[in-house]
C-alpha cells in the first residue's frame, strides 16, 4: 500500500501535462479529415487557402461620416497615417478665439484641415489672428473667419451660427473657450459680479453649444463639442481666490455630461478639457503683480512647470475628430498632475 502511494504523485505529474497534447492532436486530426479533399492535392507554389474563409470587412463607417473606402485611402495600415485625426471639409466654431488658448486651438484645427470660425466679443481680434488667417489660406488650403458676438446675446448667436450652417450646408464641431476670470474673496463678491461670471462661463457656454447642436441636428451629420473647463472644476486652488470662477467651471463639467446624455441619440458627442495653469499674456501681467506665483505654481504640480496654450493643441484635434468617436460625457484633465497629488 505504501509503495502505491509513493507512486501516485509521479503518476499525476506525468499524466496531467499529456492532456493538452492529446487534445491538440485530436483537434488536428479532425481538421485534417475535414479538409482532406483540399490537402490531398495541394497546388504548387503558395500555401493552400481555405475557400470558405471570407476576407475581413473594411472598418465600419464612423458616426461622423468618416469615409472608409479605397478611393479615399482612409484605412489604418496604409500610407495615410492616422486618418481618424483628419478634419478635412469639417466646419468648426471656436468661441473666445480672438486670442489666447482659443486662437491656438483654432490654428491646430486648421492644420488638421477644418474650416474654422472664431467667435468673440472683441470688435477686432488680436494681431496674431491675421497671421493664422493668412497661413490658413496660403499654407493649409482652408479658411479662417471671424464673427463678433457676445455669447450672452442669444438671438445674435443663433443667427450667426445658422448663417454659417447655411453657407456650408453642415455643422461639425465646437470648442467653447469663451470665459472670464475674477480673483475676489467670497466675502467681497457682489451679486452682479457673480451673475456676470455665471452668465458668460456657464450660460454662454450652454447657449453656444445649443446653437451649434441645433445645426448639427438640422443637417443630420452628428458632431463633436468640447468645452473648456478647468482643473479648478475639481479643486480649490491654493493661494488663488476664485470662488465664482471655480464654481462656474465645475458647472461646465456637469453641463457637458448632461448634454452628452441628451444629444448622443443625434450622434453628437460632448466632452470637456480641464487645463491647469496656462501662461498667457494675461497671466504674465498677473505675475508682475504677484511674482511669487511664477515660482509657487510650477511647484504645485508633478511636472514642476506651467503649461502654454500650445500644450492643448492635440487635445482639441483629438476631441473634435473621429479619433475620439467613442468618447462622450468625459473630462480630459491636462494639468501636469496638479489635481492628482
């Protein structure tokens, strides 16, 4: 009895590894018998092909009318790289694009092939706007337009957006970047200042998105909307007293989720971008008043540096293009890890 027990572990160790091998041989034999008529007289040259196997179907058509045919060359693995980032023939609006972040993102959209309209309340855009406009026409083969409008003028806003839709017969995207900032302690904030902050940063964004969505639904092509929120939607900034601004940006994040839930049935995606501190001309002026912030702010994130508008070019193209076709109701936080400490 004891001798038998001593042999049992050896038997199990020997038998168990054989099971997969036996199964594999049985399956191989079965497959050979099924295809014996083909294998008996295989053609010379190339290996035998299974006539019952069909070639794979081309990629399914994107909800945003991304063409997938050989003529267009839009297939992964071809000489045309990352075609899902292309915005050729798309019509996209960017509010707050007379300068700063909005203008920088508009230029990235132009480089991706889009026709872009900048909407801003300034009577004239910044001088850099005209550089980008000239580059669009001479280098990029597209066009960049300017329309003066205050996002609080809902009637005028809808009229301009509808006119753009009539001109091109389509509406494909929006970056809602218009917004204002005010640094004031909560105890000193007036109702008038708070209401203006919310009217521009939340209601203005809402009404701009609504005007664009109406045109998207009208033409039935779907589209993508990206709203500029802030890392301040998720945190209270240390040393930066902006209670109304931070609240407004948190409202933008929540607004995007709700619009995404309602407009997904029309093929419209809605997402937000939450930047960290961005060095713009206005922030440079702020550093003159508070020089310590030039040192403190970089030390508050994981990369130890501040961002520039150029750091958000790729995010704009990603969210407005079919590259993000399965992304909606999401927030893309780009803050150097500031809010992840």
